[in-house]
């Protein structure tokens, strides 16, 4: 079993994918990990679409290349699309929880689990922030009432070298009271 901190140190945004397709079982296992992520009141406000068809993946890559950005994404072999769902809450707590918007944090946790599982299987991921949500929704027949909250490119890294991470020192981000 992999040491968790080693996994965190190894995981990085992959920006150079090989041509090898990712096995469907590995993609499903990534979503299984995301499904197991904790969520506020166990609301699980997420669902996932996995795009693996090369034609669709190519069109999705085009949807990420606005302003000349994300050119490297054309090498991705799959995409995970994260949709926000209504939290799965019991009626007696729904009214209380509705005033607390847990979904962004919950979805972020699920995405982290997904990416760490991918890394544990040797699959690279890149979480994308700039993409044409409307075009992707249309391409994947995602209903208008569903909101795309995340897009993750996936594939085997063409270069598995782990880059040095540059992070703020702990002293800058932690305070005990």
C-alpha cells in the first residue's frame, strides 16, 4: 500500500500525456474513490460523466483552449466532468443545511480523492479551470439544470518525472491558538 504523504508529493498536474488509452476500469476506480469522499451531512452533491471516446475527447479538448490556453490538453485520453447534484439530505435537516452551501467544498474533496486515486494507478490528471461550460454541456447532452463544477483531463504521463513542488512553508499557513 502506498504511503499517503508520498502519494501527495507525487501527484502533480500532468501537462504531457502519452498516446496510451486509459483502461475503463481505472477510470471507474477513480470515480469510486471520489464517491467515498466525505461530504457535509453525507449529502454527496456530485455525479460524474467520463468521456473516453476519442472523438468526444478531442472536441472537449477544443472547449478548453480558449485564449490560447491549455494547448497541452489535446493529448488527454479521457475527461472527468463533475456535476453538482442536489444534496442527498433527509427532509428534517434539509431546511437547516440549505442555508449552508457545502457543495463547493464537498466537490473539491471528491476531486482530490479522484486525482489521488488516479495517481496511485499511474494515471496523470490535470484539473482545469478555464473551459467553455456551455459547449461541453451541449456536447455531452448535460441538461441545463445541471451545473458543471469541474473538468479533469486524464491520461498516462508521457514523462513520469516528478517536478519539484513549490509550496508556502508551513510557518506561513498554520497558526495554533
